[in-house]
């Protein structure tokens, strides 16, 4: 009997963990009776009753497993760590907040049985804030145009991954893994299934401006060179323009020594413009250096506090 792993990352999801475990078990009982399963909750150091509820679920059902992180290791490391600790013939990554439709699990499995190693959900509609959906769409289109590798629009990580691809993830040894990019860059031939993303069933979203910016910059520094190339080309163009203006001013001053007054306005404008440009590109350079620094240190993805029902 084939075994399917369901990985559910969670952080402060006390209102959802019990219900989502029930929904997944019901999905297997109705649509996937011929498959064994395991449900792996990986908790990112929740501050509410999430860990207590997951522990109780594990006590009642040995097929439900848990990994409790010693602290919050971020929105990318924790799900990735859950994936590489799964033991099924395939693994499905699902959010704990019911925004990913549970009823799509059997659709993923059916496509997997046809031979696809990766089956992912693509959200073509969303019940989230329309402005956020629009901004996300703009970001996806931008990163897709400037990236040298393929990028998948409106892909959140929700999908099925064959154990052969899980082995690829295990061997990457990347301390800052960006699953969405890895699937596009290193994944096998995949099947994409469109769906409408639902609203959260309960609780508040954990995403904020900083977390969204962090995700955007991780993708930007991992899969594009345009920031550094823009700094190089724009710097060269502005240097050429500045040199030309400097020569013109010098010639005019030499020819019309008493009549030509340069004034302080051009100097101030030039200083402020070049200063702002330098600070901007130093910031871009800093993002790349920070990404390099994190990878060079090779710190562990996650430090576990405890795990339950793993043999």
C-alpha cells in the first residue's frame, strides 16, 4: 500500500489544527481508501495552544506526527524541514488555515499516479484582499521577466512532491531554501491545477509587510542578477554623463571666465542625486551580500525542541 505524507506548517493556529486534521482524515476515508497516510505538523514555536492541541492529536492517532521547533525559524525553513522529514511515497504540503482546498488532495494523487513527479496548485482567483492579490500579481510578473530561470506565477508551495524530488531537496543543503524557486528550477515535469484560494477559516494571517518583503528579496537575490547589473550599467552611464558635463562646464568657464557663473544649484542637485543613487544600490548590494552570508554560515534549517510519533 502506497503511503502519502501530508505536511502542515503552523504557527499560532489553535483554531485550525484540529479541524484540518479531521478534514484530511475524512478526505482519505472517502477518496483515498487504498492509501496509507501520515500527517506531519511542524510547529514554528507557537505562542498559543497549538502545540497542546497537536500533542493531543498525536496521542489519539499514531499516524499524526509532530515536530516542535525550538524557536521560530521563519516562513521558508520550517515547511521545507517538514518536507524532508516526510516518509511517504509522495508528500503534499498544505497550509493549516484552510486557504489550500483539502478536496484537491485526491486530485493531486490521481495526477501523480499518471506519472507526474510534481503536481502543484496555481491560484487563479483569491478571496483575499483584492489589493494584495493585485500587488502579488505585479510582483510575479516582474520577477518572471527579470529572472534568468523559470518562475511560477501564483504558486505558494501547495502541491504534491514525489519522494524522488524530496530526495533532491534533502541533498541541496541550502540554509535559506526558497521552495517556489527550487520547484521551478530543479523540479521534474509538473502538472499545474488551478484553484480559487479561500479566506482563512479562523485566526489572523501571519504575513505582514516585512515577511512579504523578505520573501520578495529572497526570490530577487536567488534568481536574478538585474540589481547588480543595473548598478554597473547605470553607474557607467551616469559617470559618462557627469564627465561630459564636467568638461563642458570647464570649457565654458575657461572661455567666459568673468561672465559664466556656475552657481551652487547644479552642484547641490548633483550631490543629492548621486548620493541617493549610491545609497539605493548599496542597499541592493547589501541584500545580495546578506544572502551570501546566510548561505556561507550554513546554519541548520531548524533546531527541534521535540518530535512525536517518529520512529
